[in-house]
C-alpha cells in the first residue's frame, strides 16, 4: 500500500498553536554538546519530560503483523518515548551538512549491511539551506519554523527516509527495524490490536481522523495522548500523530526472522507504521503498515530513533 496524495488536506486550516514551551533562540554548538542539550524538557502531557526520553523494550518472540505466518525474534533495545520533535531536530539542522553520516553509521549491531551506504549521500540535501527548504513540504501542516516558536514540542515532519536515518545516526542511534517497531507497538507477544490494547481508537488515545475539509487539525505536541495511548514500554504516539519511517524496505515479511530486516529494494520503497493525524482509524492498528519512496517528504511522516545502549 502506498500513499501519494495530500489532496484531502489541501483545504484544511492550520491552527498555529502547538502547545509546549520554546527554547532560547540560540544556535547550539552541537559538536561539543551531548544530544538534547539546550532542548528544553517540555515534552509529554504535562510538558515537563525530556524530549529525548527512551524506554527499554524487552525483547522476545512474536508474530509480525499479528500473523502466525510471520514469526520473529527481537533482542532488547531502546526506543525513543517520543517522535523526534522540532526542537530536537533544530540542533541537527544547526550543524548540517558537516554531520552527514560516515559509511556504516547508524547500523543495527546484529544486521550486516544495515549501516549508512555512501551512495545515499546524493539523496541528502546538499546544504543547510536546502535542508530547511525541504522541511517546508506543506504550507499548512509543516511543523518546522526557521526560528524557535510554539512548535518546538511538535513532531518534525516533511522528512525523507534518508534524513531520518542521518539524524538517528548523528544522535548515536539508528532507525528501528520493521520488526522492532511492530514488536514495541504490539506489546511483544501480547499481540495488541493497538499500542494501548484492544479498546477502539478515540480522541483520548490517539491523534487521527483529520480527513475532512471541515476539520481543523494541527499536529499536536508529542505525547499529548499519554499515558492513556502509550504502548507497553511507555512509547507515546505509536498510533496516530505521524507515520514513522523504519529501516526496512516495504516487502512481505519473510520467515524466519531473528533480529532481521528487509534489505532488498522493492517497488514500494521503505516501510512506515503507525497512522497519522491526517488519516482514519483504520491506519492505527499494529497490523497496518505502508510503503513509500524514501526520497519523498510528507506532512504526515515523521520518525523516532532506536538505540542499543
């Protein structure tokens, strides 16, 4: 399945208030600072959590897409509690393009060939100005602002798969694999229908359903439906908010899978999970995933990082 149209969103009005606090209008020296230094701890439902918080996902065996035909084993890993925010992404932009990934960066330690391929350098913006220009992919629903504003706790969108990979590698992490993301969202071998369980989606649990031209629907701050909508390991917005890029190509799952990823390019591009603010209830299930060409940028695509610390 592939999504290529934003036509249903074109007539929607964007409310400019996203919630959360601003960070100082200071360009950080990202070469000397640890990740998230100068990113205010203003994420979560009370706007008081670290935007870089991550939770340990205890590994195990489960059925991908809740289908017994696709068993998989996943090792322990850490997954960001929140989607990467505008404020967190701002430090990456500040030192771009000097921080483009080195060959092999951002690799999964158990998957050969999963690191950065230098051939992908051509798919990254050539300059900081070009990167900022790419972040303007939708005049109504982009979350990036050139100066810090009320959007700092909104999830960054309009990001290609290549830029998402580069950010996670710079941040000392990586994109989660398709199996890892699905495992976290489904509660491992609990095989949850939704990250929070079996309850039908509602506005208290996820940000979704802004499909009509009569609905005003900005992208809200990350964690706005937490803790009610959280997954088993406390990750927020695994359903709704933004679709999230994962590492794999969007191919049919192939067993057996022991810390695996799909490394063979197919016609449907890279995979993404989770549904979005702009899409309907049917996209929120843990069995739902889509494919999109990795160079494309949409207002309903974002990402979060995994790591192996």
